[in-house]
C-alpha cells in the first residue's frame, strides 16, 4: 500500500524503505502485547507501569511501520508515523507525544514526572494501537 507522506520522509532521509517480514512483525506485536498486559498490573510501581506501557506502544507502533515497509531510527518518528500507518487520530497521538517527552526527561535528565492519569491514558492509546496493528496484520 503506497504511503505518499511516508515516501516523502524517505526522500528527506527520515525513514528508510525496507521490506518487512512476518516473523519480525509478529515478534514486535507479541512483545508489545506482553508489555501492555503487564502495564495494566496495578501492583507494579507507577514508574514501571509507565515504562511498560511506553515500550509496548513503541513496539506496536514499530510493528505497524515495519508492516508498511519502512524503518526508522527515531522513536519519536515511529509514533508520528502512526497517523499514516494506522490512521491514529491526533488526540491519541498527542498522548504518545507527551509520554515520549516524559520518557526522555527520565532517560536524559533523571526525573520522571508522571502520575496515574498519564499512565492510564498511555495504556488506552497503546490498546488502540494494539487493536489496529493486529487488524492490519490479520491477527483480528
């Protein structure tokens, strides 16, 4: 399926075209689903739940990008491409944007400013991404 916007990102060096494999896509989806399931465990710390939900969303978004035949070295761009790979609505993408910024602050500046509201929102968006990528991949 052609993706004009994604092809434009290839032209400017932001994405690379690379044929996907079913094994790779399935592995990313399985990893994302396992992390997403674990992120819903209320007995874990809020930090752990955030980390699991964020990484689940990324694995699932990457699966969608790879299924479309593209690769990116940028986590942020993988999330941005969801508009084109899974028709993710802007309000849902903004949750991933916020989570990505919070994750970067934690990773590079040592502070994690999260609460249960962002974790729950991130889990909801990751579930939406999970459902859509499974449909895209013929799992549902």
